[in-house]
């Protein structure tokens, strides 16, 4: 399975594939095409509505500029792409290392509010192996962040284990959600099987306020779970009894893939969110004694920002 670290070489998709959908916050129609990309390029977004010399935005933790109700990245020219986390999670989930994502707007389409449509797209496009070895981020020392009542820690795997283990707990002051706890060992189960179908969610009483400040303009019962005072407003109900914690895990996976490579370690989190997820990566890469970057098991180097994007796609 793609999630397990049995693949030693980098990958990309075999064929380009396109879709269209609504931006969750902008409310506008978005056309998106995912293209194959060469080894070492990573995941790069390209804004087709921006001049070519300013259009590229590498999907990296240090490009994150906003984390309010989604993860937004920005390049050195101030050009942004928002709500990238569900797509990033899907790319990680199917085992893709390199892709060029073209958009004609500033936001990734929300689709049904989960990663499942993107997983389907990528599987239809196919996966091809490249000759370059896959880079892995191996955690060798714990790093943790506490912000208010939220907590996240990344720590080394037990000896002999590889891959990502995610322990997550959420706790909402709402009778429908409450406290939910889950563990996802992606060394033994796949992203697709466990969390890819879990949808984003919001609360009915917050909708008017969000729209008044230009957020959630494209949100609907077709692309989000809406939690009312006493019931779920979506006619079909929940896909899982614990769909809320599954989606928060999906968000974590997408946010943490902004490390630019797969993580070999254990993540424990309580009430996670996009901000604390990103701050964990910033703290981790600020401490070069906390991790090793390996190429197919061989130590490569400490983190360096790739300089290939403009060279490859300019």
C-alpha cells in the first residue's frame, strides 16, 4: 500500500487530470489541473490567473501565511493559494511526491468537503515511479507545542518501526461532537480506508458571521457537515459516527505534508488546528538535532529550502 514506506523512489502521476468545483470561502468556480512533475520538485501550485513569473507557490510549511479556517500559502510575490489541506492529504495518501497543480483562482475547490474526490482523481491519473530516491523525514527527538488548550507533539518511532502513527483527540463543547479519540497507524492501514471520506464541518450559528467577513461563501450542505443546536442538518447524516475526529486527522495529515516529505515518527495531538500543526513543523525544522532527512535509508542532510521551482516551471 502507498502509505507504508515500502516505496524507495519518488513518484508522480502518470497523466494530468482536471476537475472543477467551488471555492469554500470565495464561493467562486475553480478549474484545477494536476500535472506530472519531475523528481525533486515536490508539490507546487501554479496560479494561471497570475503572470507566469509570479505564479508559482511551493507547498511548504514556511510558505504558510494564514491558518484561519484553512491553510493558505504565499510566495515571495504575495500570491496565495488557500484551502490546500484536503488536496495535500490526498496527495500524501496515494503516495505522490511530485506534482504541479494549476488553478485559475486563489483557492483549491472544496469538492464534497473531504479528500475522497482528490484520491479518486489521483488514482485515475495513475502513479509512476521516478529514478530519484524518496526523501523521508525521520524524527530523532521529541518536539512539542502548546497553545491555549491545544497540544501537539512529534516524537521518534519505536525501534524497528517506520512510517507515521497519529494519535488524536478532539473535544468540542457540543453534545453532538463532544470528545472523540482515535489512532491511525498508517503503517498498517491506508489513508483511503480510514479518513479520506471524512468531511469538513461547521456550526449553524457561525454561518452568518463567517459570511459577513467574506468566509464560507461557497459552503453548503453539499460540501460540509453543518452542526445545528440539536442535530446534523445534512439530510444524509454522518458518514461515520466519529467523522469529526477523522476529519481533524485528515487536516493534520495535509498540514504535516507541508514538511515536503513523508514523516517517519509519532504525532500526538489534542484539539489540533491548522495553526498549531504549522507551528509544530516550524519548531521541528528550527531544531536540526530533532530530525534526519534520509534518501532511501541513507542520511541526506538537514533541511534546505528547495530552489528548483522557478528553474523547472518558469
